[in-house]
């Protein structure tokens, strides 16, 4: 019998990984407070939401914040508030979750895709300026997997050309760039509280900014059917065309509890990630993406590494992932293609986009492997078990070439894979 678990051998990891989402006493206490009240949702103006707006903004080192329905509409609201729309262009990295360009498309603007930095997988500042035209209105840098973008050159370029910068910080809760929190580095920041995120409330989003007028416009008006701002806020007078982007008291209760433990969890993820970097540094075909000097704290929404087939006996990534999961280490692939190759652009001619050459994105899409953040919440000794599993697979790599596995079997997050298992098959 083969040593590999995928062929019947004994798995390296038999113990369960830390559960996510993790529910503790504090979540239940705050939820009970909401359930005992007469405000669960309404228009998103309850006491828990006001508390979250103040506390998460302060956590991100900005003056103002607004909780909204999700981390996609948060970007739409910012772009709309800035007047970005038809005829305008917004620069976006070609490697990110589809929510980033979707927000641009929903306000009617053109997405302009540019390449990423091979060291971080974040937008490459050198590629931004060459993509700017007279129609460009904004840049959306994305802090992929929790590693901050190199924001100083991005802000210099934006200032030179009079552009808005909207940080997509959906994956970077608590991360810092040169000591400054993500979400405080641009004109506004957009966070996600979706279930897989390091701070989550099932679903939800948040906008951060030092611009009070922007936050008030989003909180009172654009996110609540276009009602009036501050003293003009009333039930049935609508001054603007807006969204129903309301957050709820139930979600805010969960987010407040999650915020209380975010720093401790972030420190634990970072310590375990650094240990794992060291354990994997000499494994042929495994190339982790480590911290750059300007990253003073990594959010570690995911632990990313490149799987280099040519240095791993020619094994395909799908075969490697099947072996890794069989050994009890939950890994998956990431974004399967540059965003400009997504089928939605062939399916919907209304979507306006263009792209510059993206050789780095083209190269890394077939290589990336992710270990999700909850694995980094395990006891430090479990990092040795991850490394042991990967080394075991490397020793027996040649056997994997006979394994037949669908390339999409381990695509997407564990949350997505779990939801697929419970989905009703179409008739």
C-alpha cells in the first residue's frame, strides 16, 4: 500500500482544525441583548451598529466608519458618492476576487486591469501610471490575503493625477503598512465581514474614511434609499437615488464580539505563519509568499504559496491538492484566471473593460495554493504537521501522476466548498 493517504495510507493529520466561524460566550451575550430589544434590523440605525461604527473606525485609525450590507456594495457606495459612473475608468488588479470589478461595473464605469507584483500578488504600482487616461477617476488596490499593498507610491500617483484611492481591505483586517492600518491609507477603505473573513458576521461590510461627508452620505443616505443626511434624515423623503445597503443589529452584535478577539487572533496567525515559512523554505516546488519590509503586520486571511509543478516531479496542482487534503491539511486553489478572461465578459456585452499585459497574473494563477486562516489558529505544533504532510507528499510525488482528479475539485474557499456540498442539484 502507498504511504500517501490519497491511496489508502495513514493521514498525517487526523485531528480537527479550529472551527470557523468560531462562536464564543461573547457572541451569544451580545446576540441575546439584541434579541431582548425591539431593534433587530430596521434601517441599520440601532445602538449596536452605532457602537460598531465608532469602534471599528477607531480600530482602523480613522475618524469615521459605516457598516453596510456587504463588502461589495461598500465599494459601490464609495464610487457612486465620488461621482464615478458611465464614461469613467477605474484601475483594478487583474488578480483579485470578482467583487472588486463587479462594484465598478455596477456603477457603470469601465474596469481597467493591470498586473500584480510577483512578490506579494498585490497591484504593481509601476503598472498603474501607464494605464491612466483622461477618463481615469479612481484606483482600487487590493490587500490580497492580508498583505498590504505598497501604498505610498500608489498615493503619490493618485495625487499627481487627481485620482481617488479606494482600498479593498476585505482580506486585511488588522494589517499594517509602515505601522498604519489598512483602511486608513487611501481616501476610503472597504472591508468585508463575510463568513470566511478574519472578522465576520456571516455577511456584511464596512467603509472607513477620515472624510465625514463621505461616511455620512453613505450611512444616512446612499445606503438607505437616498434619504437625507443628518438633520434631513426622515422616513419617506428621498433626496438621492440610493441602495438598500442596511446592516442589522444581529450582525453588529457578532462583529463587535469578533472585534474584541481580532488582535489576539491576528498575532496567533502571524506567529504560526512565520513558523510555517521556515518549515517550508527548503521544500522543492513549494514557494511561500513572505512579508515585504513595509508590511509591519500581515492580516493572514490566507497562507499563500506557489506550487511549482516543474519542481514537483511534474505533478499537477489538482493532484497535489487531492493528496494534501487526504493528508488532513485543508488546501485549495485560488483565482483560476486573470479577471479579464472571466466568461462574464463574453456573456454580457454591457460590461466595459480593457486590460494591459499581465504576465505575472497569467503565470501565477495556475500555481497558487491557499491554506485558510483558521488553520493558522491551531496550536503551533500543528504547523509541523502541515510541513510533515507536504514533505511526505513531496517524497512520494511521482505516484501522484497516475491520479485522475478534476482541476476544479479544490477550487475556492472551504466555506464555498462546504456550501456546494449542501446545494440542491438542479433538476
